[in-house]
C-alpha cells in the first residue's frame, strides 16, 4: 500500500513536471502575498502593484535602470507655470476592451486619483493637485495648488483606466477584474493560489520576449519560495531570505538580482515629552548610536547585502545626500562616556519594541542590537510584536520610546524628510529647526537650493539623532536561468518592460 | 432517533450563540482596525469615513446586535481588506481546506488504527516497539519543522513532489501527510491503549474459548469495542485538523481558509475572522453530532435518552 | 475494569500498591532509560548554570553559525555549534529546558485541574450540570484551538504568564471529555452503587472510587498533553507569538533556525532532537505508567 502511494505520486509529479516543460513560455513569479486589488491606485503595497501594473499602466514610470521618470501613456510634460502642467498623451493606444486611451480617460483617471475617498492610499501624493481638464483629444491640463517638486513622481503613479468600463462596474469590481492598456490581460484568478495573465496581442509597445503567460503565486513561507526557485517551479522569486544567499551563489541554474531598497532601517528614539525616558536627552541618543556596530550587522546578518547609511536617511543617489556625513563609529567606550555625562553611568533600562516577521531578519537585528546595547549598560526589555500588532502600535503611536522600524517612503527627499516633521503623527522628534528646513524643502522650486536645504537637514538630523541610523536594506530576487533584464526597483516594484525569457 | 437529532440540534443553539459572543468580543478587543487597513498617510476625514462605512463608530452593544442580526441572514459583513462579503471569501477557500483536512483524516484513520491494533496485539514485541517508536516520532516534531524538512527532502532533493500550491493530487501529498502525522500517532496510541483494555476482558476470553479465529476476535470483537474512545478522539481531532491547517497552509502555500484566517487576524479584519471561526465551529459541531450518532451504531448499550 | 467489579470498592491501599506499580514499571529497560532522560532534562531545567558550558545570552556576530565542535570549522567550547547571533547552541538548549518544561508543565496543570473538575462533575452528577458543562466544552472545542490562541495572544501579548494561562485554557475541554467519558463507564458499575448504598458521600465516592479507576486515562492523556503543549509553544514561535527572545525555548530555537536549515542545520536540528527526546520520554512513560496501573495486566 505505501509503495503504491509513493509510486503513483511520483508518476503524477513526473507528469506535472513534463507538462510544465511543454509550456516553457510561462513565467511564474512567487511573492509573499496574494494581491487584494489589481487597481494600482487602490494600494501602495508592492505585491499588489506588481501584478496590477502589468495590466493597468500609468502616465509615466520611474525606470529603475536609469532612475529617471520616463514617458509611458503620456509622451511629454510641459510646465507652463510652476502650478500649471500640460500633458501630451500617446497616440493610438486603446484599452483591451476597445475604449480609446485619450484625454477623457486621463481626466477621469486623474479625478479618481485625486478623490481621497476612492484612492485614500495616495491622498498625500495628490494633495497638491487642484484640478484636471481636457484641452483636446490628446492634451490634458493639470493645475496645482502650490509648487510641487515631486510632481513628476506623482504623475508616475496615476494609473489610467477606461472610463466607460469603470462607470459600468465600479471601483470594487474593477479592482478584481481590471482592464488597462498594459502588456498583459487578466485570465483567471484563484485567490491565494494563482493569478494568471496572458500577453496582450494588441499591446502598443514591445511585449516582453518569450513570455506568453504570467502566473503570480503567493508563497508566504521563505523556505518554500526558496525551494520553488531551486526546483524550477518559479522563474522569479521576490524577497528571498538573505540566509539563502551563500547557497544560491553556488547554484548555476539560478541567478541573484540584488537591489538597494528604498527602505531605511532605523531605531526610533522618541524624544517626545510622553512617555518619559532618558532618550529625551540628545547626548543619550548619540551614545546609543555609538553603541551599535552597524558594519557587523551588515556583514554578519546580511552577508554584506545591506548598505551603510552614512548617518543619514537619504540614500546616495538622492538629491540632498550629504557626503560630509559618516556613520557614527562603533565605539562602546565613547557610548559609556556619553551615558555617564548624561547622568547614566550605570546605564538604564528601557522597553524596545520590534516586529517579528515583518522585515528581513527583523528578530535577529533586534536581538543583536539589544545585545550591543547591553554591552554599554543599557538593558532593553525586548518586546516582539506580530506584524499586525506592530503596525497597529505604530499607527497608534504606542511603540515609543524605542522601536525598530524600516521606512520606505516614495523616492523623493521631501517624502523622506517629512517623516521627521513634528506635525507628522509618527515622527519620533519635535524640533523647530528641523521643521523649518523640512517645510522649506517641500515647496522649494529651485533644485540647487532644495539640495542644500536637505543637506543641512541631514547634518542637523545626524546631530540630533532622533533615530539610531542602522542600515539600508537590499532586496534579494532570484531568477531562473533564461530570465534576463529583470530590473526591480528599490520599492519592491517589478516591471516587465524589456524583460525576456528563453 | 430523529427526536434525539432534533434535541441535539436545539442544544447547539446556545453553543452557536456563545461562539458568536466570543468571536465578537475577541475581535473587538484587538483594537480599531482603521489604522491597520488605511495607509499611514490617510487623512482624518478618510479615517472617519471608513469607521462610518463599517459601523465602527457605533457603541459595542449596537455593533453586536447588528452583527447577530446580519449573521442570522448569512451576512458577516464585508471584509475590511478585500471589500467583498467575508462569507464569500471564506467559502471560496473552504473547498481547498476541506480537501486537505479530509485527506489528512483519511491517512490518519487508514494508518493510525491498524498500527494501534497491531501494536496492542503484538504487545512488547519488536513490532509493537517499532510501530510505537515511529508513531511517537510523529508527535515529537513541530509540524512547521516537519513541513519544511519534507519540502527540502521530497521536493528539492528528490524532486518527487511540488513544493507547494494546489493542483494535481501530487500537490496534496506533502501537506496532507504532514498535517496527518500527529494524528496518525495519536490514533495509534489511543487505539493501542483501548485495545489493550478490551483484549483483557472476559468476553474476549469467552470468544477465544468458543474457538473463534484470532483475526475475527481481534478485528471484529475487540476493535468494535475499543472503537468508542477512538471515535471520540477522531471527532475531537476535527478541531485539531482545522487548526492545524493554519501552519500547513502557510508553509505549503495552500490556498485555504487557515491562511486567510491568520492574515485576517494579523490585519484585524474582523468580518473574515468571525466568518472563519463560525464556519469552523459549525463543521466541528456537525461532525461531533455524527460521531455521537455513530456511538449507538457501534455500541448498542448506549441509548438516546 | 470489570474483573473485580463485583467487589464493592476495590481495596486500593496506596502504599503497597505504589510499590507494586513501581516494581512493575522499572522492570523495563525503556522505562529506566526514559527516567534517566527525564532526570537529565529536569537537572538542566533546575540548574542550567552548572551544566551549560557558555552563557546562553552571550552573542558575538563574529562567531555566528559556527558548526559543532566535532565538525570541521567548529570551535572548541561550542560543542553543538552557534546560532545566527553567535550564541552557543548547547547552552541555549540547556537553558531552554527550563522555560520549555515550565511552560508546558504549568499549562498542562491548568488544563488538567479544570478538566478533571469539570469532567467529574459532568460525568458523575449527570443531568443539568452535565448539560451545562457539555455545552461549555462543545463551545470551546468547536473553536479551532490555534486560531483561538493566536487571536488571544495577538491581543494580550505573549508574556510568559499569558502564554501559560492561554495554552492551559485551550486544553481543558479535551481533558474534561476524557474524564467524563471514563466516569460514565465506571459510574454505573455495581461497586459504585454499593458504595452509595453504604452511605458514602459524593466527594468520597469521586475521590476514592472513581478517580483511582480513571487515573490511567488521565495520566496517559496528561502525558500526551505535555507533548502537545511543547509543540504548541513551538508553533506559536513559528507564528512570531511564542516566548519573547532572547529567552531561549526549544520551539523558538527551531523556529529561528529554520531559515538556516540548508547550510547551518545544527541551529534547528539539536533543539529539535531535544524536543523529540523529551516528548518521546513523556509519551513512553505515560504508556508504561498506564500499563503498570492497569490491574488487569497483573497476569503478566
């Protein structure tokens, strides 16, 4: 009896292996989660956006290869004045249901984008958009309420939907069965199992070569995503566990694609009046920065696949990155001295909250940090929170005084900086000098002046140390041999423009 | 008999009500989901609107009455994350979960009971010790560890089975076996234990004395009488199986209710959690009603008052 | 159980009986081996500082994921290798014994105490108490335990006390049902009626005539529950809801080590073996104890 089961199963497995070999043009992508919505403006979660934007395209896109904002459904952007923009649309594009992609469609799409009831996830991005109107069939005017340095970035996030179909089915139905202009169309979707798309034969641009079918599979367990990559069940795997890197580096059938992430990992040190803690003293906050061996965390816990922050929250390619700054050196002696100076010669005890299972290696990083802090006398009471509870406490501001978090705002220094604005509900610090710089940067139209503002801000923030500057994350993707030109973006976005499979 | 069934069904009403109360309390204890569902930079007006749409601005007793009233009409409300009726989301995935649980239960019964009988009959022989050793190992390993090990061995090394997902029945083998492992061990233990009780009884000696064949004695007379506690355990383990799918489905990316439930708990998606708990409870209640009825079929001494 | 059913109140003089049971138990090699293992685990749990070669909390990222000392590349003094933070695996297993055993023992104690009380009351009195308790049991049993525990732990937080109480509460209905079932099977027997006839009170009957006769079922089930609680804690760790780090538990260690399973298998394997050994021990002892307690097997 047991033999028969095994034999039968082996045959069945063999059959399924053969049948997948027969359709080599199918590319299967394993991500952590099943999308909740395929309408890109319904969410900011990358696992949703990746699938959705293979179907529904946006006006522009930020090309990860160049870092530039490049045309997609819009051909050109002209700023008539600092608050008035003229968009020229691509000619001859239609949605897969036959509706034309024209000024009416774009006006409709921008209006939906601006409506915070329908697109609450983008409320902050669309804040400065005032109105949109059709000029002619291929021209649209957008009016802003103030100068908006990150306007192009905003345009790259507006997804264009067919107005008649949208009217007919409504937002919810659209997000489950979307129609767009993209390289793929939705075939079938078995929730939590597989989302199947096929190539759009009438696509206006160039289709990814060799990919007839795209299958998205939600695979929550790290080990299972890794296993599926090794067995060839998946051709593209998102968020591989870093612990697998040494093993995969020796595997010829698999290649690793690593991308510096937009996510900046930090330990929030709340200096607000409530809750009372030693962290209100800037000397203590600096001491904690000296106490952490950032390089050891990067080298050991991430096998070198993470980057040093140089004591600031802006990344090197971003405008405003301050080259004069460096990481606080690892110097436990100095940390102890500073603690003594601040009146804590024997250290102190403090609660330290940390998510478990939200970020790569989160538990390990927190345990490592807690150990290093213990070396200088700071005893932490580590509280691990499941991802949902962590998020809840983050949103209700119950994490203070000390917590580990990875923040990945949009790729503009303005969004990064505004996370430390005193009026921002989750900011760990309230500092008038910092506020002035952050607010100045948000509306400064002159690029050079803006860069200087952010450089000054980074220097000030470095000194104020509202956080322990830990490291910048690196996203690890695995691809099967045969996939080429896959260039994921630092925000976890995967695009298929130019990708090929053989 | 029919009256008994009817009475049992009526008796489940307070149970069902209790379940509703507990699941409502549990989900409300865990705080306002608004902050979790909406993005961090959603303005306050959007938060207000969200609370209003989902009735979260009402006092708790009012929410509860609305909730019970809706459930009576089969409406658990819309999922806060998916914006679809929670019941639909759960039912959509229920097939996958039942398939997995049924396969695991079948493996457990087909393997566990014979193992237990043989172990009892050949007590303290190498067969007994071997069988018990192997079955005990099944209980001695956390299921997630077993699951990950089996993926590494059977899909990465041997390439016998796919590493996850649902599809052909080759996909079913690893998750069902992992899920059943502890059950096999449990059933074998309980069967062995009960068989030992029964085999020492007078009527077995009488049966043997009458000259009945050993096989007949063991498999018919003894097993039949040892069956009641085994049946009880099987009924009780339905709950265990439905709970076990949470881990198994996560590791094997099986598109079932367990995974939906854990995501919903983490995201404080009340309606979905409530629908899952309610449906699981209903399945459990029904299975155990059937088990109770089976008692009478197996053991005529048990009557229905 | 019916061999001496005709005799009113089977004479169970505890002293001589205990000796018989113990003698019967220790005739077997497996029992001796298991007892030795249990004693080792208990010594580790009670005096980890005496046994452990290293400080279980002492981390060093330079020493991380070093293989066991007996393998190539291993470090002296780190007999079973180091984990992802460079802590000594052996020492963490030894210290982990304390929390792991404590949590599971206390959780089982909670569930057994409630379960026996509820099961006895339901089985012995029947009628209304039985109906009420049965409904309560049904209600809780019909909740999938894991979902219940996850939901509660997610809300109240995974402190040690919370975990013990919640895990304990999750287990009582099964115990209650086992007890109730066993009580039902002895309740109608003649010797109980006889005891009642000579005027024994309810409590006396339960304590002297019923409990001794259902003890084997309770012991077997409790041994099984111990194993289940250890695994439950491990599962909670897997879901990120177990005992808080850096406190070592075996389940937590396996869960942490699962990401390194392919290259650094020792991180998860050795705690896995520790769990396996202890669970095996509990189960075998439970089985043997059951056999030894069973008067019908005297003829052996």
